[in-house]
């Protein structure tokens, strides 16, 4: 407002300066009075205008404050921030319960049936004596040796109950001298005595004894793929 008043005074001074350029007479007085009136009217208008300007400035300032008020609405976002803090401060979730125990496994499949066993051995009489086999060879058996043709086998084990014997081959034998043999004997369904030389080349007596017994359920091929030899007694 002071700026506007200053401008009005300046206008009034300029008008007075114009009036000084005429001679000081009655016209001058009229001029002075006219300019004074004009200056006063201008001053009043200036004051009113400046007041209007001040009001406008004040209104603009108030409007600016209103804008600041709008910014205050952003404070609502602060409430959301509070909610975020509350979320962060949330309590830890409860621990999960232990899982249920697993069900027992299904029972295993039943085992397969075992293979049929070989026929049990029937105790036979000891083959002591002199015999002829299926090939025409003499088989002589006594309490210490088994002689087959010209070959001699000396007993190191003799089991009358299991009908088996382990013997060492003589050093003079034609085949496998010094090795160990095993002899098995049994009586067939007709009462005929039979024998099988189950092993003839074992390195030790224990190895010969560990040899499986000949198969008594197959007289034709139960002796290592060959037939059990029949022993036909010969009169002494």
C-alpha cells in the first residue's frame, strides 16, 4: 500500500509542476485548485487500489496457507506408517506341531520253498570182501586198504555209519599217485551193493572228505555223471 501512495504523490507533484509553468495569475490559481483536486482524487483512488492490492496479496497469502493445509492432509499417510510399524512389531507365529508318525511298512513277501532234499542215506554193511565190478575189475576191501585192480588206496578215515572212506593214493598208482580219494557205498533197492569213487585227485585228506556224497537217488548218473558201480561178491 505504501508503494501505491508514493506513486500517487508523485503524480500529484508532477501535476503541480505543470501548473507552475504558467504565470501566477487567476489561471494559475484555477490550475492549482484543479490539480489539487485531481491529485487528491488520484491519491484516494491509489489508496483504494492499494488496499485492494493488499487484500489480493492477503488473499493470495491465505490461499498459500490453504495449500499448506492441503499438505496437512498428507498427515493421513502418517497413520498408514503407524500401521506399518504395527505390522513390523507383530508377534512371531506359533511353532508348528510335530508330524504324525509314519505307518509301519508292509510285511515282506514269504520266502520261496527250499529245494527238495536228496534221499536220506540208509546205512549199509561195510564192503569188506572181494568183488567184481561192472567193468570186470577186482575190488578188494579190507580194514586198511581199498584195492582196485593194481592200484592201492590206504584208508585215513573210515566211517561205517555214513558209509564213506577217505584214502591216500599209493605212490605206485597209475593215476594221481600220492593224492587223496573218497569212496562212497550204498545198497540199492534190489539189495545190490554199489560204490562210487567220488574224488580221486584231492590235494589233502580234508579236501577229499569235504567232497559232497554221491547222489543215491540216481544210480545211473549219480556218481559224477556216471553210474554207481555194482559190486558182485566173489567167493574167497
